[in-house]
């Protein structure tokens, strides 16, 4: 398995994991349990998302597309 994403927190890691799984790429969050042990301090890149080696390139493209996406504004949407 290879790391395709290093998260700032466990929530971001699971967001990316879910994104990948919705696209048919099995993913694993590694280090998520460490956040509680460290407390309020950042975990310094210890929380990662991993995928199989053969899916890494596709996963990286999906993550890049997600991170570079522009929000869609719908003026008809009610708040």
C-alpha cells in the first residue's frame, strides 16, 4: 500500500477515504487513533490515507481534482 494523502486531522482523512471509496477505490486511514493521544496539538503528518499501489495514480488524480474544485454557487438555493 502507498500513502496518497497526508491529513491535518482524522476528519479530513475520513473525508478523503470516503471520496475514494465512492469512486471504487478501497482506502485505509492510518494513524487516526493517534490524534486523541496527542490532544489539541497537531499530529505532524501522522494521519494518512493509503491505497493499493496499482490504484495510487487514480487516487491521486481524484484527490487533486477534489482539492482544486471550485465551489458551485446556486443563487436559487435557499439557506
